[in-house]
C-alpha cells in the first residue's frame, strides 16, 4: 500500500496563522496636540507634555501604541515532507521560506491549505481562539477578572493608557466570546 501526502516538494500552499502587530491610535487625552493644559485652583495655567502618549523617557507622540493579534495568511513552498504513522497528524512539512531541517513544522490538516480562502477562514478561526484564550487568562474570575474589569472601567488612577487598552481588549474578547 502506497502512502500519499496531500502536498509534495515544490507545491505552493497557503499557511494560516496569526501575527502580533504593533498598532497605534490617536491619544485620547491630548488628541494629538502633545500637551495638557493644567489649570490650578488659583487660576494659574500651565502646559505640560502629555503623559498618556509618552513612552518611557521619550517625547509625547500624539498616539498610543499597542499590540494585537491579527489573522495572517502567507504563501509558502513545500521543501520537505515527513511521515510518521504514530503521530496524531502523520504528515508534516517544512517550507523553503521558513527553513528546512531547522525551521517551522507545518501540519497537513491544521496549518496548510490549497486555497487562500480556506487558509483565510482557518486564520480567522485561529484569531478567535487566541483572543478567547487571552480573555480567559486576563478577564475570567479564576484569574481575578472582576478586579481587572473594575480597574479597566474606572476613571481614577494615573495609568489611564493601560486602562484604555485593557478596556479595548476586554470589549473585543466579549464580542468574540458572544459569538458561537
């Protein structure tokens, strides 16, 4: 009996994955003006550098940077095929673009697809799975989620940037959790 893999060396395939991108949004406190206007009780006014859009010791930038997962599909070329009948997924592949012999291993029914549409659908599923896992770890009661939620929704404190980003992430997780 001849065992046949779905893909062979030289085949072009689409890989479903997620990537962790750096994004930015306009600063909610200075609205891109880079400064805060402070008015004291005696009427004196000062302008100071915005602390919300300032990173570390750098200057205020007018935006807040954050990282988020996004679905990703890339075109790859099969470099090697491996078969192990004892594995849960017997066929695995290594691709030329990510290294052969010491690169990433891809699985036939989990990572690689013949069409971009199939890969896009799987990448979106992977994104939802990843966001649900992040939500479970960051917002569930088991991990102190009630406290995290109260802090994210509160208006007190100096770390407004972190609270704003946490609230954005929480809203996204709620939206994804309510589907399916």
